[in-house]
């Protein structure tokens, strides 16, 4: 007996929806959106100085971010509490080999661009950021007889993330454009980006609230409570909002304020029970929205 046209259409729609969901999961959980956000925020800094971002620098930042985040995704500590694995973590565990492959290919591309496209002079600068990024996840530090990573140091991980992201997305363009790193405009841009990223780290600490408490990782939500962490995040976001770099036009300031308002909503509505898509799509997406806002203001 042949299926009815309605049944056949419903089956095709279900397969299409499943396929689209699979693509969305691959984009979000393999850190493609995060890598695009890193390149986008860096491009936003170039746009502030009305300069185009070199495409190969964008490729270097994109692939280096892919490598670091996917390397972190395949490390064993991510899966030490099977009963707490979210849908995101289960997807990552299921595709662990693919994520490792993405990390290896990304490292190869980033290494090739770095070595053969004239970026060797930035070795000391990028080297210290790479060291922080690797030590953030790898348990190579010994404390009280146990191997620990930098992320296990109480209250430190958010500040490390904010520093590395700000250094890459603000200081790297400044170095490329021969802007003094400690000039007033660069310091304000760096601080603005630092507090913006710091506010988002609280969101992900809220997501990992139970896991971090069980693993002994001391974060702001774990020590002071989720509500206090939200207030601290909003405070950091407020500092970011009032740090207006010298030379910014009124239009530039107003356009940049809109993504911050959305970020405030994402922070306040964050809780541990939210869908993985809330954090992977919205919390990461507001970083890319920052670039889109700057691009719109510039053009």
C-alpha cells in the first residue's frame, strides 16, 4: 500500500528538519561560530581605525581558535561525569574523532599561515597567549598532590578567557597597525573588550554550575550564587558600555550599545536548565553581533 502524499511530505519534512539540526549542531558544537566570532571581533577593531583586516590574519585567528576549542573538547576531563553530560557534551563525545580531526587540520592551517605569511615577528606575543590557552585546559600544574590546569584556580578562568580574547581581538590589530599598546585609545578598546568578554564568561559558568561544583572548580556562581554572578556580569557589561574609545562617533556609540542590551538580556535569563542552544547560539552569537554592528556603522 503506497503512503499518502501527506504522509510522504511529512516524512520528507522530518528528514529535512533532522538534517538542518545536524548542520546546526556541527556549526555550534565544533566551535565554528566561536571561531567566526573571534575573527569578527578582531575585524571590528580594524574597522574602528577604518582599516581592512588582512584575510590571512582572519584565517590565522579563525583556525587557531578552532584548534584550541576543539582540542579542549576532546580532553578526557570533559567527560568524567557521564550522568551530567548535556546533549552538547553527548554530541561532542559521539563526534570526538571528528573534532580531533578538525583540531589537527586547523593547527596545520594556522601553523602554515603563521610560518609563511610573515607573522613570525609576533612569536613572543602570540606565544604567551598560546601558552595560557593550552595551560588553561591541560592539567600540567601540580597542587596538593593533584594535577591541575589553570581553569581550576579559584575564580581565575573567566579573567584568563577575557584577557586572551581581548589581547587577540584588540592588541593584535593594534600591533599590525603600529598603534602603541598603552596609548589611551588602545587601552580603552582593550578594557571595553575585556569587560564585555568577562561578562559572557559568567553566563557559561552559570551553565556549568553543577558540573563545576562537583569537580571542585571554584567559579563565581559556585561561591557566591547564580544571582550574584548575574549582577557581577551585568556590572562588567556596564563598565564595558561606558568605556567609549576616543574618536568614536555618536552613531558608533549608539550602534555598539544595541548588542550590549541584548547581551544583558542573555545574562539575566541565563540558568543551568536552559537549552544548549541558548548558550551556544545566543551567548556566543552576541560576540558576532558586535562585529555586525560595527560593520553596519562603518558602511
